[in-house]
């Protein structure tokens, strides 16, 4: 009698343990399935499909914060290249400056007006001079808003009889704005100033 009771008790205990394992396993599997489905949906939402010339292209969406420093530096670089890479052609100068001024506030316009009044652009055209900028480094602080930056570079001005090399140090702040065709990075340069622009050397051609 007692051995049978003990056997029945052991059997019930085994059944309860088996049921508990099955229930816990079922909840675990359901939780994993829910997590996997959510992750798959999140990845699917990050994919963008673009139709171009009858072809479907896949692109991956990302948070702007992931690429913010790179986008900010590229905005700074593009602005300075448009502003300082010039050729003796009034249309080229006008187009470059027009594009550059969409990327900055009134401080850049004031620098342009000062250069125009000093005859810099007219001398560039009449003297058949070209100007090129080589950017050495861009220091950017993204810890506080607006973002402070300082750019270091070297200008090369090619004249008919000589090549002038100048240093260039500028600083300013970046404010985030809406993206547009004229400002694809969505930044605006504020309080832009040229800190140094000295002749380093002059070489005869």
C-alpha cells in the first residue's frame, strides 16, 4: 500500500515538474519569437527602396546623430572650398559664392562684401589668378549647441608671375536647420570669422 502511494506521489511530482518545464519553455519560446519579430520589423523599417531609371535600389536609413560629426565636418569643408576655390571667371566666382552663402549666415556675407569692396575679386579676374584651398584639419566640438569649429588650411594663389602660399585659420559655430537642396547637410554656419590669413611664402614662376 505505502510503496504504491509513494510511487503515485513520485509520478505526480514528475508530471508537475514536466508541466512546469513545458510552460516555462513555452513562455520562453514565445518571448524569443516576439523579440525576433520586433527586431526583424525594426530592420525592415530602416530599409528604403528607391526607384531610379526603372530599377529598385535599396538604401539603409540611419539616425542623424550617428553621422552628425561627419556631416558637420563635410558642411564646413564644402563651405570653405566653395568660398576659397576660385578661378578668374566672374560666373564661377558668383556661382561658388552664391552656393556658399546658403550655408552660412550674415557673417559670411559681410566677409564677401569686404573682399568685394577691397577689389579682391576684380583683381582676381583682371590678373588671371586662381585660388585653391587645402584643408589640413577641422576641430569640431559637438558637446554643446551650437557646435564650435576651427579650421586650419593653406591657400595657394597662382598668379601670372608668382605663386603665393598663405595660411588660413577660421572659426565659427554650426546651428542645425532644415535640410534643403541648397543646404543638404542641414547646418548653418554662424559668427564665421577669419582669424589668420598671412603670406607664408612667395615663389616665382
